[in-house]
C-alpha cells in the first residue's frame, strides 16, 4: 500500500534538463531557454499549481489558452486534445489509502522536447519517472516519447493494486454472504458501496484505452518505431484493467442479487411459518367461536363429557396439523 506524503507547499516538484547523458535542475523561468533545442529534454512535475504558476508555464512553453484553462480546473474528463505544437492529456488516477480509493487527476502537456506532468492528488508522484529517465535502457534517449510512456505506464500500473484491494474486499463480503451470515440491510449497503467504487474506478480507467489508441494511430512523433511495443503494452494493460473491473462489477451485482434472493427466501419462510401457525390456531378458533354463540338448543350441551371431548378433538386436530406442516417444512 502506498504511503502518501504530507502535502508539499512548493508546487514545483521537478524541473530537470536532460542533455549530454546527464540531468540537472534548472530554474522555472529558464525553461524557455531550452525549448526546441536539439539534444535537450525538459521534464517538469507540478503539484496542484495555482493559476499564476500555470500562466507562467504557458508563457515559458507557449501553451494554448484553452489547454491552460483545463489544467487549472480539476474534475476534468479524461481526454486527449491536440493543439498546435503540443498535446494536452487529462487522466484520472487511483490509489488505495486506508482501504479507500483515492482518486486524483494528472494533466500532461507534451511538446517537441518537453513534458509537463501536473498532478492534483496526494499520491506518491512521478519520482519514479524522473529516476527512469536518468537511466534509460540502451538505444532510448530521454525525450518526450519515452517520458510520456513512463507516465502512462505508471498510471495504469497503479490501477492494479486498487483492483486487488477491491478483489479482497469482495471476497471478504462473499465469504460472509455464503458463510451463514444473517441477511440484512447492512450487507446490502456494503455490496452497493463496493459496486459504486468499482463503477468510479471503471470511469477513471476506461478512457486510457481510447487515449493509447489515439496515440498509436495519430501521433507517430510520440509513438516512435522503437517505442511502439511499449505503448502497445500500455494498451494491453489498460484492456486487462477494464476487463478485471467489469468482472468484479458483475460479481458484485450477482452477489447483490443472491443477497436479495436470500432475503426473499427468508421472508417467504417467515410467511410460511405465520401461515402454518395461523392454520393451527384456526381450528380452536372455529370450534370455540361456535360454542361461544348464544344458542339455546345446541347438540351435546347437556352431555356430561361434551367439554373434555371438544378439548380432546381440538387438541388432536391441532397436533395432527402441526405434524403435517412440520413434515412439509412450513413450521
């Protein structure tokens, strides 16, 4: 389980320049000095920047005004927007924190020789990306295509522990459901909460497939020949994540139906018992109501053994009916 660090007051997490097989930190205001220069790559990570910092970023990189508006506001839908000279990608992230899903957002600006990752969450960040950029595998140089792959791959990989946590949560509920736990509203609420979380997780993860498809089809400048297999691997992982979420959602729906069916069966059993005892009590009710009527002339009224005989017949009839109903499982 990831350990979320305390919120960092400084929104600029990383501002690194890669050139001549080395990385060095540069001032934020010096970004524009290196934009467009061959053999150089700029990696920037920001955490919840304010509008003033986003405006400065736009001035340094020449970002489109509409893309800057999207980067400032959260609760964006996952999407890929193509602007002149750069791409804007909005993604939803998810991580487990104290058995709860913590959703966040990452906004990416991808240009010719720079990549900006703006995250709006309390997660562990993209330190792993900057570390991998400093030790690229043979044949791959630090650049926008590889950095974008690393960010997308990390986001998709972070879905897997969340799905595993949801799987454990479902198995726990399922074992309670099939282990003789008394059906009730509490179990139904927990199952519905699980399905609601899975639906939110699917809404966050599912757009990754469309984004990777668009990158593979429409952006050969990013999905280079040497990296095409890497991006296809992201797409494969995204498909598997979506399929795993759908399977869990279906299982949760089946569990809810099973629970509702169990409640219905339990109610039917209660109704059967009430009906059975009602039938048993109907015998003395009918007999004693007849004798409670104020008739002057009734059979056996003056017979010495009439009262015990009526009690005996009533008792025998009730015992016989109880045995028959128990044999049928009604009481």
